[in-house]
């Protein structure tokens, strides 16, 4: 504890004592794993999905009874890269570090070789067949799964951002599923941030993983739980924070765990010992964060070459939750050309090259990066307006994404 200078973490590997809430989800996942269930964990980006998984894997009920392997495949492009990531995590697992495990793994890296002996004058001689290290140290999937099937302790394997296998040129889902379904001593967590893709992968009857895992949808941490956590952390280190200040952060960032933790991390270090963080402190902290990210956001905007795309982005940012973008009123207010150009801009801004906007409902959009939205609002003198209407905007967003 003495080495911790800031209790607010924004990474995925968070010490248990600084992990916020998720008790219900943690207990449910552990219960399912202990009863032999595979799990598909779905969550929007930056809600703490990966940190929750890491938190679960560190619990005594898991570490005492399972080998664990965590593989993040977000950046992989094909099955070969998937196998490389799997192999790295596989060789980093606890079973790979025991003497017995090292011996067994050594056998996996052995292969048949054909050696040609040379005579004393350098001419070809006899051939010899034997076992030795293979030159290509990439382990085939079947060998890794076969090894897992023989471990003394059962295993938990996590594939994070699992939906990316849909983009591989190979039929990866069918290949991976063929191995997964043979495993009796291994539980799998398939996690991802693209809910619709994961739903398709695990709920459509013509997909290889159809109903092969129990779904768990991760939602935002309740405001009361996050408020209690923040006040406890400030108090533990001789500081305090107004409840209204926490609520402003929560509403402004729509309960997004990663973004809230970033603000709280800055707010904590900016608050002197024995002092109190207030709404004013939050506003000053947000401005400081926007200052720090000025270069980053200018770079983002410089990549948008078309003026119509930039105007459409500004429109969505200033509206916060933008609907009716092709109406004459909106187009006139923000200098948008016509309905066709707006539709083209929406496609461009949501393409893989940018992914700057996200749909919230039918013909309704917001920026994916809330800090970029706030930065654009500040550049137009409207940041205070964002603060004033944070709660209203948050409730509207919840109504769109979680209809009754």
C-alpha cells in the first residue's frame, strides 16, 4: 500500500483492493466456470471488460484450482497471428514453468529431422533420422490443445476481442471450434466489444459456435457504487470529494469506466492532502486533460480531408446526441451541404479508417471518443454547456441504448 501514490487505475491489471465493484459479475462468472460452462462476455469498449477478466483470474477460487491463459487477439489479422498470440500466452502459463511442464513442452518442440553426415573431405555421406528441435517453433493448434487436455489441473482459456476472427481470411471459427468442443478439462471465456458480432457468432444457428457458451452482457457500474468507491479512495489517502463532483464525472462520461478512471486519476493527484475535490475541480481537471491531448486531437482532425466530413463531425460533437442530421434546420445550422453528402460523411466517419462516430439508434449518432467531443465543444466555446447538460444527455443516451 505504501508504494501506491494514486488509487485510480486505467489499465487492465488492477490490484484487487483498487478494483471497483463488479462483485455480482465476478461471482457469477466463477460459479459458471466451476460448473463447467463456457462464457461469452459482451461489453461496449472501455467499460472494463478486460480488467474484469483479469480480476476474476486473480481470485483465489481460480488461482488455487485452475491453470489460466489470457490471449488478447485484437491486433491479429489471420490464423497464423492468432496461433502466435496463443503460443506466447501458452508458454507464459504457470504449467509451463514447472519442471514437469518444461519437459512436456520440450517434447512438443521436438521434431523429426533428416541429417546428412559429411565425409572427412566434405563429400555427402550417410543420412541419419532422429528427433531434435524443429526450426519453426510455431506450435500447431492441435498440439497446444492436446497438451491442455492432459494437464493435472483444469484450465481456463480467455480469448479477448474474439470477434476479430471473423475478419481472418481462413474459416477460423470452424477450426477453433473443432478443438474447443473436444476439451473436457478446459473452460473458455470468449470476450469482445462488438456485441452484435458476438451475438451473431454464438446465437445464429448456422455459425460454428452456436450456443456453445453462456452469454453475459456487461453494463456500466451503477452510479452509487462508483460514487462510494471514489469517496472511499479519496478518504483512504487523506482527501475528500463532493458527491456532486463524482456525479458530474459519471454523467459527463456516461458511466464509461475507463474514461471516468482517467479523470479521477488526474483529479486525485491535483487535489492536495486534506483538501476537497469539487465540481470546480472537475471542470479544471477536464480542461487540463483536454490541454494534454491537444496534439492528439489536432492530428485526428488533420486526417479528415473532406470539409463535409469535418462539418458533420462538428455537428455531432456539438449536438452530443445528433439526430435528424439531414433535416433542413440542422444542415443550415452547421453548414452541411445536402442529405447525400451527410450520408456519405456518416459512412466515412464510421468506417474502419476512422471509427470516430457510433450509432445510438435509428439515424442517431454520437462521437465514440467523449474527450474529443468535449475538446471540439471547448473550441467552439460550448464546454460549459456540456457540463450544464451532462445529466440530461446521459439519461437520453441510456434511453436510446437501453429502451424499456
